[in-house]
C-alpha cells in the first residue's frame, strides 16, 4: 500500500479508485454508499456504547459488547476501504509538533489523582 500512496504538501492519500461520474447527479454513487455505511456504523457504535454501559443483565451485556466490537470492526473495514480508494486523505504532521503535543499531554499525567 505504501507504494500506492502519494505525499504532496504533507497529504497522504491513495489515488481515486472508485468509479465516480465527472458531474455529481442526484443518484447515489459508490462513494455515497460507502459514506452512508460508515455514518451508520458510527451511529450504531455510539448507540451500542450507551446500551453496553447501561445493561443490567450480564448476558445482555456480553451480547451487546460483542455486537459493539463487531460494529467497530465494520467501521474500521469501511474506513480502510475508503482510504484505499482515495476517499479519505490524511495530513502528515511535523515531528516537532508531535513531540510538543506528547510533552504537553505527558505533563497532564502528573495531575491524575491515581498513578
């Protein structure tokens, strides 16, 4: 996958791999269907997370926890599909900014009541 990726102006992305029309019409295309699927997965994980947290019966908790895990895996699969086909792009950050953020949040750990 690394050789497919292009890096321009700190952007990491793959070439567009979906068959998309030149002009977007009212009908749904491949990107629309995948976006809809990912949005649905995100909604389901949010809802299942609440249901798992509030389940009062152990077996119900275990079943919904398994559903939550599977739904997260589906979200990840859809994201990977979108990234592979150039729908998602990522911006590479400079190492100095990463180091600064790491230092900032590492210092927060001294404020935790339990260490």
